[in-house]
DNA sequence: AGAGGTGCTTCAATTTTTGTAGCAACATCA
DNA sequence: TGATGTTGCTACAAAAATTGAAGCACCTCT
């Protein structure tokens, strides 16, 4: 499961998530949104671009494949919120 | 998104995945299945148990919450396979 | 007693991540 | 023209995480 290896790296899922719904973010905006240091962000972006999940054309955005990933991520995010909510109780 | 932080650690998604469909694995079986060194596996298991995703009662298995996570993970796995398949072409 | 399985723990070496700083290129405004 | 802001990074040393191999203590079965 190579995709799990890619997405299981620190910040990878988070970066994809921050680019949901067609958002286009600059490197610095992603820096703030994903709460990562620049070195890590740059490493992740390189990996995600090599995997054809993220593209850079004047700001970072998801590729078509990345957009499919977001759809696949939706249930996970819903679980995350339920999980976080149950922790608060 | 705290769940992304938890699941974004090395091996976390993989461990959950290996325990899919009600599988009960011993520590050593998980070691081999998830391809992790024992120290890392132990750390992850502690985190996943603290998050009430994995339980240990004579072998490791998913909790009810972990089972819900697996359901939420299914689309992601389908995406992974499609992604891996397209890499092979 | 011996052989096998269990869940770990330990350790040093390597890899990864972090946080801060700063650079070079470009646009904007004066 | 120069000053200012923004861009995408890179550099560096320190801290944290991961690795891989070894081994320990405990249990069970023969």
C-alpha cells in the first residue's frame, strides 16, 4: 500500500486537506494553514507533486487526482470530527 | 484536525488497515504485517489505544470506534489502489 | 528440561522534523 | 530610483522520531 506510505508522512494529509474545494494557496499561506515548518512543507510538496496529487501553477492546488483523493477523504474527515467531538465530552 | 495528527504518524494508518475486518493480530504478527520496528509499533499502539481506536485483549483488534474508522478509510483505500495501478502504466 | 511463542525493552546509529533566519526575484508605490 | 512588501524557497543546528538487531521475562506445550 504505497499510498499509505505517502499519505502517512507528517503533514501530507493535512496539506491535501487544506487544498480542498479548489483552494489555491501560496507556499506561505500553506505554511500557516498546515502548521508546518518550511523545510517539511517543501519536502511534502515535492512528494505530493511527484505523486501527481498537487500541482504548482502560480500557487499550489490539487490535480484531478488530488481532487479524487479529497472525495475519498471526506468520510475520514467526518470520522475525525466525530472522534474529536466525543473526546470533548 | 487532531485526528489527522494521530493518523498522520508513521505506520498509524497502516496498523489500522492491517486490523480491518475484525482481524486479531499478535504484536509479532502486526510487526510483520505493518512492517514496523517494535519500538515504533509499540509507540503507535499506545497512541491508538489512548485514542480508543485499538484494543488489546489477547491480541490487538479494533474497537467499535476503530471499526467506524475502517469504514471511513474504505474510499481512501480504493483511491490508493487506483493510484498505484495508474503508476504501473 | 527444552523448544517455542508471547509482548515487549534497550541501545546506538540514522533519519526526520523543527524553528529561526535569511536570500534572491519580483511587484508596488513613491 | 529607492524603499517596501511578497513570493518561494534554502541553510543550519538542535531536537525528536525511527530503525534494526538483540535480548529478556513470561507462559505453554511436549
